[in-house]
């Protein structure tokens, strides 16, 4: 889902000539400004292997309305350019969320084959944004079990299910308020995170910054170019939200994204019916989905309910590399449902680890999402939306439209950053035409708001993430690399054929 794109993708780190020792503390722009570059936390060191990162902390105001008041520290990482003659500045990175740690995003991109010309051109700057990980972390006190459905609610088959979810959502919001002992939660907004980016830019000694953001990172990038147009250089926004925030209409479009992306899995599975037995045609595979979901609604097996089955399928559409495991899960569930009661009881029960967000990540997701904009408080509003989207987008609509803790959040919304179309043409939008969480309708809306500042590269591809994450479409790869390295922006919106 919009939460931390890197958490959804299985990768293998590859050694290369680019994996040499990181720059010493005196290399890069930070030395001139007094940033103390040193060793990163142990888990970051391990996660970055075989690359080596250096890390530093940047103090920023907790409350930008009181800039001389309480300070928090933002941890940043650096994968330094090893070619000073070609280095042109810094490229700040954000993996999405809100709530995703980005300290090792640079090495993820490097391991997935981001061109050497980009690595030469920039010091890649990752970070834990405010509230995340090593940057003044926040907590609602969740466990994996009781946090399981909170960032995307469960599928609601009827009004009663929405009412039941409302009680859970209210308890979650109250728990967050109770655990907010130092008053940090209300300061977690996209606007404040964008202001933090500018503080980091200044600390690095850069007149302008470049930015590459994925998923929610596109909202953050949109906010930055609107708040600080004169300090934004080359901006790439990949897999887009429709605005500078995640709101209810954007969340509901998760269902549209699943409807548009599911046929890719259905075609894949139909071609392999001899192996998985899910259907000989895409229509039969779709029918199998509904049959399994309805059976699991009535008889959960191996810890898998109908709602969880729908969520697991949605999450597995993030990248085509996940299709084989998804097909295996469907096949195993079908065998259990058609087996004996003894076999069903004996089946091990386990929830997929990659669908259980951590306490910290989920807390940040809720805080930023709920603080940015006002959400309806009336349960009946969500019941009507669930009924509508259950008909309109039957695969997942009754989940994406369901009620969230934002309906009961304890803080008033700070208000979103208004996207400005006033500025130089320096925003490149990348968008797969079949993306389960950020469908192309989002990119079109964002493109309209940015006006002539932006150009849109639409890719005939499937999955969440275009540049170095879910695939390497040659056309999109070249367009993005040309822009980042040479500043060559497409003259017009571009369509990239499937590779």
C-alpha cells in the first residue's frame, strides 16, 4: 500500500564497482556546514551492505510556529558520489508511507541498478522523516495484532461491519492521544516534513535541492516545490498521490487501482492454470477470487479471513515478482477449504509479516494522514461510501472506503499545502498505468494542479514504482536519467510502451 514502498519489495543486494567504501567525513557538501558525518546505526549498516553509508543528524524545530522552541533531530544518510568531477549536488530520497524509513533507500536503488551516471551526479541523501525511526520516533503503543488493519481498514460486507470498525478506529485514535505524552503527534504533517527538507538542504550547504519521492513521497515533493519553489531543482515524483496529502478520495482510489491492476495477475495465473489451478481464463481467475473470499468470510482457515485474503491479494499486486507466492497461497487456501475439518484445524495459522506494520510506522502514517486534512466524523458517511464502492469496485472497494481512526482523531487538521503551478518547469511525474495503490487518475490530477511546471511519463506497466523499483522500462528509465543527469525534461507528456 501508500506506506513505505520499499517494505513491499523483496530485493537482493548486488555487489558492484559502485560498492566501494563511502566517502570520508570530509567529502561532500556537509563538511563546510559543520554536519558531523559518522557511522550509521547498526541495522542501517547491515541493511545497506555491501554499500557503506555515513549518517548525520540535523536539528529542526518541533513547531515551526515557534522556531526557537523545542528542537528535534532528523537523521540523514549519505551515499556519496565517488566522482567529484561529475557531482552536481544532492538528491534527497523518500520511500513513501508516510512512515517509511528512508535511510537505506539509496542503497536499495543502487542495488536495483539505478544508473551509474546518477550515482556520479549526486550524493544520495536518505532520511528518517520526523517521527520515524531515528528521528524523534513516536508511538501509539500498537502491537502487530491490534494494529493489523489500521492503515487500510478491512473489507466491510455490510453496515454492521462499518459500525464495528468504527469502534476499533475510535479506540485506536484514543490510544494514540493517550500515548502522546510529549505532544509530538500534532506536529507530524506533510508541511512540517517539507520544511524539514529545507532545513536539511541548508545544513548540507546547498542552494537548491533535488528530490526523488515514491508514493506518499510524491505528496511530500509536491508540498516542497509549492512551499520552496526557488530552492527546488530537479524533482522526480514516482507513483503519485493526487495532491500534497493523502485524503479520503485518494484512499478510496486504492479500489480503482486494484481493479485496474488485478487483470495482470489474472492473465498471469490463467497462463499457468496447469500449475496452480486458479482458472483457465482471466475471468475464471477473477471468479476464483470472489469464491475464495466468500468462503473465507464464512469459514476462516489458517488465520485467513475473507478480509485478510482481500488485503493480502491487494498487497501482492505491488510487484509482479510477488505473483507466484500469491498463486501458491490461493492454491493452498482452496485445498484447505475443500478439505476435511480436521485438515483445516491442523493447518498452521500465520499472518503475512509484510502486512503487519510496525507501531512506529503505523503511528506516523495515522498522524500525518489525520493531521493534514479533515476527515468526516459521521459513521453513516462511511457506510454509504462502502455500499457504493462495494458495487463500483467489488474487489476492494468496501475496504478502501471503510472508516479509519482519522474520523476520531484528537487534533484538528493543520490543513494541506496548496499546490502551486507558479514556478519553473522542473517536476517530472512517473506513473505506471496499472498501479494498485496510486492509479494513473492520481497522476493526472496532480499534473493538472502543477500545470506547466510538470511533465508526465505514463508507462504501460504494472506495479507500484517505476524508477528502479518494480521494473526497468527502457523508455521511462532513459527519460528519468536524462532529466536527473542532464536536466533534459521531456518536451511534452510522454507514453512509454511496455518493455
